[in-house]
C-alpha cells in the first residue's frame, strides 16, 4: 500500500470537539476496514500486503484468529517504531490497532460464512475500496493503521530508501509468499488489484475531493487575466521573468491557485482572450490563504 505522511499529533483538549471528531474517525475507520477484510478480502484468501495481509496468510497456516495475529505483529512494530523513529503515532494509532483487530475477529465470529460474492475481481475492487476508505479516515484523524507503514518509516529513517519503495518491497514479499503458500498464481493479479484499489481510494479521500491546481500564465494581456482572477475571488502573484529566445524581453508571469471549477473558468477566459498565452497546470492538495483552508 502506498505511504502517507501523517501529520504531527494535534493539540487536543479532552472531550473537545476535535477530540470527539478524531476518535470518532478512528473508531469508524477501524469498523470500515474490518468490513472490507471480512466480507470481501478474507473469504477469497486475498493478501493485499500489509500486516493484515500477512495475518491472513498466517491464519491459513496456523489456524489462529486473523485479528489476534495482526495485533501480535503490530504491537511490537509500534513499540519498535516509537523507540527508533519517535513518538509520531500516539494513542490514536494504538487504538486503531486494537479496534481493527478486534472488529475483524468479532465479525468473523458473528459471520463465519461471509462470502458476499463469488467474483474475485469484484471482491478485490470493493474490498480494496472499502479498506482504503477506512484507512483514510484513520489517517485523517492523525493516526496510522501501523503495520508495514511502521517498517517503512524505520527503514527510511535508518537507510537511504524512500518510504514508498520500502512499502512496495515489503508488500511484494508478502504477496509472493502467499502465492507459494496457496499455490495459486492467478491470485497475484487480484492481490495487486486490491492493493491498487486501497491506494487509489486513500488518495481520493485524502486528496482528490480537496484537490486544487496551481496555474502558471505567461501572456501579453496579463493585466486582463489578473483582473479576471481577482473578480473570481482567487488570489495570485506576479513573477518577473525573461524569455528564453529573447532574454532581453521582460515577462509578467501570473501564478495562481484555484479549485477545478475555477481553473476551468480561468482557462476558458484565457483561451478566448489570448490563444497564444502559455499556460501550465500542476496539481496541489494544500493551499492556505485567499479563500483556501488547510485540513
């Protein structure tokens, strides 16, 4: 699964609105994660990486509850992470580890036969999407679901490897072991689909719904474009620049940020006003000021 930068622990007053919100997200996210695993992933022996994926694998080898196995793996990893990396996770992460494991084992006890669909592809997509949504809620609360994310942080902190590459390597090893244990090489494709569905859903929930774009504009009619941006209640700034072909020619460059609808309107206005204008767009997820609010 993809890595995500967890924000530092926020100052939470006991029983404040923020306290209730964050712990509510942790609890609801843990329930959703358990639902995705129990009703879609576990019945098909899918192993979507991570500690829960490894726990599914071990469950079929030693016949112990998946949640209990995951907890036995997660707690030492969390303690190791706190010792080597620092106190970045806190009590909300510990709660997420406990609840995720407890909900999975509880649901498996209540619904021993929990196969909702015999279609493995549908299960990989829906299960991955549900799990990703639950993980995103936990991350939104300033916590993490632990597991291989902790391993990736430790390796990244101690060695010259990125968190993303380390996670891919660890999840790849877990999936590879599952292939030999279950002796089903077609399973690999569905495991990968589930991993991708989890990652894309997390991105969509944490970034996509709040995505913004930066726009860079070079035009001789910059003054009119500037006024249109201001009239649209978006801010921006002028950057001084010179052309590559004619370095002696000074250019006024506009840098602005807007949501998808605003960007579409700005591009439409520029297209009509100055078809020869240079316009470059890039995605961003956190814009503060001038009508934007950080999460």
